[in-house]
C-alpha cells in the first residue's frame, strides 16, 4: 500500500465498509480504482454532540497512485506512505551476562531485546507471578492482610498490571510501533495498532504477561520471582554482581535496574551505596469518581452507544497565582478505584479498567504539581518522605484500617452536598480530605474544579466522589545517568523506566527499557 488519507469521517450510523466510497469521493476517483485498503488509525470527534463523527486514517493502493497524488496535491491529508525503519536487533558474537532487575515494561522489554541478541539474561522480580499476585491483591481487597512484596505495586508486570493498560505516549519514536506489534504477538488485541487511544485493559494485560514470560523462557532467560535486589558489588571500576534477598550473589557484566516508582527500599540502597540521585518533581492529589453514563452524557451528549468507546477526558488548568499545574491524570473509563497500598499503615489509591471498560464508574486522578521546594528537606529522598507522610495521614483519616478516605466532591468544594458512591475496595469511609492533603493541594484543587466544570458541565455535581490519596503519579527520585543510559557514578549500572525517573506509562517505560538494552548491546557488537 502506497497512499495514506487522513480525516475520513463516518457518522455513527455508517459502517466502516463505506470507507473506500468515502476515499473515492474525497479524491474524485472511481471506487473501483482502490485495490486494497486498511485502517491505520481510528478516533472520535465529539466536538459537535449533535453529529459525532468517527475519524479514520486509511492506507490504500491503486494502479495509478502517482497520478492520483499529483491531481490531489491540494489535499494536505493525502500523502505517500513512507515505510518506517524496522527495529533491528543485532546478534552478538559474545554472550555477556546481564542481570535485569524488575519485571515491569522496562525490565521485560530490556530482557527481551538482550536475550534475542544472544546475551545471557537473568531477570529477577521481588514480587510474585501474575496469577499468584492476582490472588494476593484480591485477598487484600476482600479484607485480608497486605502482602508487602506482592501487591498492586510489586509483581510480574509492575504497577501497570492493575491499571487501564493505556498504550498512549507523547513520544514519536519508530520503535513505538515495534512495541505495539510485540504486544499483539503476545496476545494483545490487534486494534491497538490503529486506535487513536489504544489500551489493553487490566484483564487482557495479565494474559499478555504470561505469553511474554513464555517467550522469555524460550529464549533461555532465567526468571526468578520473590527475588529482591538488596545490594550489589563492584570490581575493576564497575558493578560486577547483584545481591538477592540479602544472601545470593549473581555475577553480571551489566546490571539493568528497572525498579518501579514505589521501590523505596531500593532507592535507600542506592543512596547508601552513593549512587548519584536527584530530587524530582511529581504530582499529588485524589481520585475523582463519576457514574460512567454521566461522563458519556457530558462528552457525547448521549449515554452508551455501540459505535462509541466509553468516554474519557483530559482536564488541565494552570493556577496563575501559584504557578502550579492542576490536571487530570491516568483517566480510567468504565473502571474502578483501587487501594494500591504497598506499605503498612499507609494508603494510596489508583485507577484500573478492564478492556471492555463497562464498569459502572469512571475515574481519574486530579493532581497538583509538586516541586522539590515543597519537600521537607534537601535530602535526595525527601520526596519519598513527603509521599509517605500523606499516605500515612490517609490511613489515619480512614480510621487506621485499609478503608480509603472519601468525600463528596460538593462537600469538599462547598462544605456541604453530594453523596459518597465509590467502587474502591476493600471499602471507603467518609472523611475530611483536607486532613490528608497538603494545604497547597487542597486550595489548588478547589480553585481548579470550577474551571473543570466549565469545560465539562456536570463534572462538579452530587454524584462525584473524591477518594484519597493519589501520591504515586511518578517517581520522586531520578537516578542520574549519562547520554548512553549508564549511571554517572557507577559503571555497569543502567537505570531505566519509571522508577529511574525517565519514563511514565507502559509505552515510554518499554521504550526506555529497549534503549537500555540497545546501549548495552552497542558495547559488545
């Protein structure tokens, strides 16, 4: 296929089989000239709620492509297809021993690329395999004890295993297509290749992880669960071994550190070992939850429709007085709020959706930017202390149990009104959220909410509930590395992914892990 046409619109009542007819009309050619076509992107234009459109980009081939391109030169949305470069994996003549720590997207894709190139890879994960991890989380949500090593933050797949499985990123990199294709290879829905806002969903992501692990097994990767990095050794001026669970020594030529943003004990280890770290900004706030059909009505002017996805939204406002950004984050249409605790005596919440996005509620984080100047000290780990303080306050606000503190949005904003209705497990309890949020976050949210309601009429209403607290939007620490992805203080250490402070979300973390692998492979080519 050699031509690509963007912005082809279909009304809700029109079938996708009409796309060739639409292309022919736009280009003033006979439909019979179109030989083969395929959808490469699909989105929704809901700016006119009386006439919502599905908008497509289609690649097609025909016998006289050069002539059609010349005749329609004024149509900016018609271009000749340029085939992007294929992501190539080199084959090594030697087999270096690489220790990869962490089985989130960064660690998984790093291990995959390294193993396919011929490196001997040992992949360790402090948590448990995904099937066992699901049981641990469900038992916690049912009122059981928190497993500090197997929970929403730790285990196979990383924190993203219990999320919406979003595959969006602002990065424009040729390897992004490769990542999506590999995920499809491992069982992800094929439509992620053309959706404008692709997602896998937490339920589908779990089966993808199992097939991913099977591929790593087939490549000879040694995979170890319940194996936490508790130290490392150096020799000849570089890292030469990792210490697992305080006792086992694993020799390595290079160490890929793909820790998650909640591995606070690992950050402490790095600080103790004098690895170069830096404070890093992030954002904190609450989860807001609405009925799914209400968000559909606000965004589409109608409830559910078979040809429309469950409605999402993105909101942002910059406070002119404080200069802080206040915005929605990690929106989960048709999902649930989850108690994502990973430490005793501390509560943090997140959002999760299955692939179908058909649960009764939709939720999103509403967060306020936090700068290192807001931290309690100049210590490099002060951001962790900041997070932990407010997570512990949320635990107390919830009654010193695992019930998340919740408050009607109207009551938070005006002092009265609204009701609590939340999907969060094990349970929520009515609380004053100002007791577990910094004053600048409380005031920022109160100033931003009227602006958000002007953007989405009905967003501020009696059916909206706030649940606290959202503290893990991104890592509060950056592991400083050079242009080749290597620690500036410790040779042989390649920090990567969200926990390293250089990525956010599945796609960017996976890409960062691939870059770490590529940088290592360059040394052995």
